[in-house]
C-alpha cells in the first residue's frame, strides 16, 4: 500500500513575482484565445479550429496554475490546491501540444506518421504528470515507510526532449519556408513561427534546469531558471501572435508595405 504524507511546505520568498507573471499571461492568453476563436468562427476551417483548441488548452494551463499559486500566496503554504494545480497545468500543457502538433502538420504538410508517434508520447507524458509522484521536489511518500523519489524531473525532461525533436524540426521547416515563399507577409509569418518554437524549446530547457536544481542539488524552487523560462514563454506567445494572426498594426508598418 502507498501512503501519502502531504506535509505543507512554506512558499519560497523568491516565488512571489510569479503571481504577477501568471496574471499577465492569463490576461494575454484569454485575449489571444478569443481572437483565435473569432478567426475560427469566421473561416470554419480545420487549421483555425486546431489553433483555437491549442491556445484554449494553454489558457486553461495558466489559469489552473494561477488558482493554485493564489492559494499558496495567500496562505504562505503549498497546500492541496497548489499541488493539484501543478499536475492539472502540465496536463493541459501536454494537451495543447498535441493539438499544436496536429495544426503544424496541416500547415506545413509534415507527414502524419512523424507527428503521430510524438503525439502518442505526449499523451503518455500527460498521464504521467497527473500522477501523485509527479509533485515537485522529493515528496514524503512511502511504501512501508520507505521514501519514493519524485518523477517530476523525468517528466519535465521528457517534455523537453519531445519538444526538441518536434518543434526543432518545425522551426527549421518554417524558416526554410520563409525563404521560399514570395509573399512578404508569409515570409514574416513563417519566420516568427520559427522563432516561436525556438522560444518554446528554450522554455522547456529552463524548466528542466529548475527541476534538476531542486531535485538533485536540494536548492529552493522558483530559481532564476523559472524566470528565464517565462521570458521565453512570453516570446513564444508573442511570436505565435505575430506568426499565426499577423495583426493589422504589423501589416500597417511601412517597412512591411
């Protein structure tokens, strides 16, 4: 039998700025998702639908993390909602990636055979991240009073490896496509799509480094790697906004006319 001992841990003092990061991303992603929903409703095409579902999943991810973090911020302790929000957030992050892969395969005509195997891996990771053992650090679980190490660092590394293999290729394909097309707006769009997925890979690199730091070196969570990760998370969403939406303010800039 597995016994779970959830002894509340105190919030790290350096974690407080994360609350404002989550609030900012929540507002931005809600706005972005609404734009994508309107685009899908106007076009009624499968790629637009896939992109909407992708960013709806990312929005649910950040809202879930925000709710958990608010509990920790108000109580100063990592309680049940906070712990649940971690697995919940990463689960929907994986779901978003599954739909993003499908969208990219439609956009760049990448063989379904290549995409499907990584979607299956992402489904497996989505299941792993909601297991109790995925709680970060070294939780006080026991089987006959023997500690069980957390698997979060391994699930985090799995996300990085899959994103590197998939989005690394997509980034290269998008960049090469920008060199081949004649339409100047498509050139801009494909370049920013390429940049967005490079940013996404760096996001997962930094999150993995944070997990490694507190798992194997007993350092406090919310290290500098988390803040660097969210900087690149910001770049990912902004580059996606430019690449996938091509906003009117960008089109109106004389440099691109």
